[in-house]
C-alpha cells in the first residue's frame, strides 16, 4: 500500500515537473538602446599615492536572439519563464585625450523572469514582469586605448530585468523592457608601482517580439 502510494506521488511529481520544465516554447528577437560607461582607474603607489579615474560614456544599439519556455498558473495570472540569448552591441564615445572610441560587444546570457498579469484569458494576457539576467560579454574597442590594461577583454555581469508584456492571438508576445546592472566584474593588473583597473557598466532599453508555440 505504501509502495503504491509512493508510485502515485512520484508519477504526479514527474508529470508536474515535466509541465514546469517544458511549458510553452518561444523564440524571438530583442533590440534597442545600449548605453555603457567604461571606467579606467589608475593608482600609482609612490610615497605620495596618486589616483586617477576616467569615465567614458557611450551610446549605441543592441540586438539579440532569444529562446526559452514560459509557464503560467492561477488562471494565467502568474507565470515564470527562462531564456537563453546571444547578441551584439555597439557604442560610441568621445574623449579629449583618446578621441572617438567605438566599442563592439558580443553577448551570451541566461535569464529568469516572474510575470504578473492584470488581465488574462487563453488568447490574451497583459501585465508586468521582473527578473534577473546573467551575461558573459566579449569587449573589443575598435581604436587603440593608451591604458595599462588590455580593454579587449571579457566580463561577467548580473542585471535586473523589468518591463511590460502582452500576449495576443495566443502566439504573439510584445514586450518593452529595461536591463539594469547590479554587479559588474572588474579587470585589474599591477605593473611595477602602478595598479590599473577597468570596469564596464551598461544599461539597455529594449523592445522584444517573441513567437510562442
């Protein structure tokens, strides 16, 4: 009797986890504004310590492909989803010492969102979402930068995602979102008595379209 009950519980658990794992598959595109701030810091360790910092702000665009699954509960008023993405961004900035600088960036990321709908039926939903995203970014400045650490590098970032989401005709999802970083990896290097540090910050404002199967 106990074994039979265990089999039933296990079967129900597998069915529930299968539904949670697969949900409805989606594939789509994201694109829009990319703003960044490249921070170059130098500390010279002499009897009188000297510190300098330069911040270059750039503006440009970003686009990516994304796919994943979404899952809704409570008569479609609550949902979760995960996604994987790959994209490309480009920004331009100007500096009196280094001149014009173009930064190319290649992105690979993973995201998780929670969705809260104001209105929900089978074929139409609209509401808010919030979540987190991890990104691995390859950075490549087009122009040479006279700095003590190579800024052609890679970095790891963690960002918060917030936005509006609407599903219509049961398959088409449109979204307006912002990605705001909460943690950025720093690159540092010591050369003699000098310490160099480079940090890449970003913010994105995107419009997304997803086709939900």
